[in-house]
């Protein structure tokens, strides 16, 4: 009997600690009126009305007649934004870094493009749930480890399971390009500094040979199935992107030159710490950049102290298509993406262009701009209403959020704790 009670208690504990129940599909028309709408493509509409049905935006503008049916939301004095997109993150693949059983972000092997990150995605992750109160409603779930980590998938952050969550399955392959330098290892008695990678060319040759063999496999009549080679087909026929994770000037140029020569169609640079040095080269090859977050220290002694803060603006000013990501940071910090964009605006980038780093630009880079990233007729009603500027942590206070027109919950484990302890401190001394 005691064992039965323990099982029941554990069961109830799991239930009460699970993610908020996903919202049901939109069943009636919803209209938001009186808001300042930030479209996500650089445009701002004052006193805007947004009407959406069946999960899609039906009308948007400042001269619309107020509808007489459905739900009306008065957003006067408030701001409406498209849902922010978090690219290149292992959200939902690892819950607690220190708990191995909750970590599914990488697999054994070096060249494993056939590993699909979406299979391990946990839609009930508390970390994923915590993204929504800051307006981060979509993400690219990306595997880690190895030279070719596997395949990413783009998801929305309010779902029962990975099938419900998927927005674009297997959107691209992720390649971690070799580095010219490596960090010295204290275990080997080496200095804590960047040391030359003597195996750089050998590692590059291995990558090049693998990609060439994958292309040859796809173009022939193989007698046996080779899963890693077969998984690379999409980067040659244009159905998938090749995300190259690289930072140095030579590494960036080597990676793109080799990939283009072999016949890779769509290339996205991820990281790009030195991308501003080769901006013309990137433009020539039509390569967009998912640049690292500005809240970081300079990597080299001769860098400006505020170089990471300025980098996104330097790339935008150079005419590149730029999105913002923070893959080097812990998953829980992804909720701060809006404030990273705010930091870039603080460096002189126009506020609406900074917003595009999380919305329209990122949607284009990931290939989901036909449905997400901007507030336009026919696109998904994935958006949120904020009390103020969503790029400022002082005023980004969400009152409503919608994914595909579904009125989603903004309650999370963090908001529950906040209410609990705020109540405790407010009652002290009474």
C-alpha cells in the first residue's frame, strides 16, 4: 500500500510540474486594436488593428473598420511584435546540463548528418516553456558535437509533442568547421592561450572528402544504403541549408569556397566572429550570417573592448543578411535574445533593424519567411503584445501571446516562483 501511495504521489508530482497545457486551435476571429505594430521588416504602424482567423493574419493596418464579431483586444498604448525566433539552439534536447540522463544534444561520431535532433525534442521542457514570457516563440533545435552534428528542425514553443511542435522538419545540416587555433590544455601542461592547430589541413581534407563522397553517392546508383551520405542530399538539391559554424577569416573563406566548389546551394555562416573582415566575400557568395550574441568578452587582446557589442551592426552596415543567435550561451539564457538585440540598438543600429535580427531576417535565413517573421496578411498569427519596448528588459512585459492564432499561456515555472516569493516578501512585516 505504501508503494502504491508513493507511485501515485510521484505521478501527481510529475503532473503538477509539467509544462502548461498547449492552447487549443483558434475557433473565433481575434482583433487587436490601438497598438503600435512593429512589423518585423523595418515598418511601424501606429494605432494599428490586426485581425486574424484560423491562425493566419487576415487584415492589418491603421485604417481598418473595427470588427463586430469575435474577440476584441484593446492594446492602446501597447506594442505588438511578431514572435521572436531563436536559431541554432539545443532547446528541448538538454534540460539540466549536469544531469546526463536529460542531455540528448549530441551523439557518438564525427560525421553524423543523419542524426535528427527533432526525434529527441522534449516539448514539455521547462526551459523551452520559459522562453515565451519574453516573446521568444520559435526556435531552431540544433544538435551539438562532432564535425557534422546532424540535422536541425524549426519548432514553435507550445506543443504536446515534437510532431505538433515542428514548423519545418530537417531544415539543414550543421557543420563545425575546423579551427586554425585551439585553446591550450592545462592537463597537458600547455599555456592558457590559443595555440596553432597543426592538424587543420588534415581536418579540412576529411570534411571535403566526406562532402564530395556524399555528393557522388547521391548522384549514383548505390547498391547499399549509406545513411550519413544519404542525409546530405538536401544541401545539393537546395531543399536544405548547410549551416557552417566558423569564426576566423581563413576558416570562413576556406569553408565557403570548398562548399560552393562542391555544389552546396544554400550556405549560412553561424558565429562569424571575424565575418566583418570578409564581408565582401560573403556578399559575393550570398552567404547570410547568424552572428553571436553581443553580450560577450573580446576573444583576442587586440580587439576593441566593445567589439562583440558592435559586430552585428558592422555586418548589417556591410549589407549582409544578419540574424542573432546565442549558441555559445546556456539554453536558459536564450530568453534574453530580445535584450541582446536591444544592446545592438544601443550601439547605433536603428531599433527596427535591430528587431529584424530576431524576426524578418532570421525567418529569411531559416527559410520560414513565407509564414513567420513579419506581421503581414496571409502569414501565421504568431505574435505577442507587450506593455512597452520588447527590446528593453524594463518594459518587455507581455500581456498576450499567440502561436498560429492560439492564445498561449505565459505561465512558467519561473513565473510561479516569482509570484510565490513576491508574496512572501510583500507579507513580511505585516
